[in-house]
C-alpha cells in the first residue's frame, strides 16, 4: 500500500517501504537504540533475500492519509526504557510527518531485547 495525496501540481504517492526506511533511520539516530530487529524469523529470511535493504524492524500500515508504525528494537543496557521509548516515538513521528506531510497516528515501540 501507499499514502496518496494531491495538490495543484499533481498526485503524490509514497510507498510503505519509503516510510519504513525513514522510520528505521530515525530510530537508529535515537539514543539508547542498539539495532532494529525483525519481528519473526521468516521476516529475517526474506530480508536476506531482498535486493534493497532498509526498513528492517519497521512495520508500516496506511489507511487513507493516516500512518500507523510499529518498530521492533534492541536497546542498550542501563538506559531508561520509558525515556528511550518516548524519545523514539517522538523522533519517528516528527521525521515521518516531515517527510510525508501526512499525519502519523500511532507509533508502537516493541522492545525485543537488551544488549550489554
């Protein structure tokens, strides 16, 4: 799927993969995030076979002009989980909204593990 909008210059369509790549880069810039991880083992296998990397650990669902994002991360040991999760939500929401011009409805943070 993709997010679609139009203006006086024409129609704009942004794919879910493009949104996932922006969200993934925003997540990796956040303090306390060690890496993005796949949701399931089958997802990691399919990512190995893809020719274009990116969007790992991010699931994007679009509905009209609304965007719903789930991120799956491993965080650094010793950081406040709540502070990192809130910072991650705000960072992803800001960057994706700035990139797409659309509204990000929810950002769900799933912490899969902790790394020393």
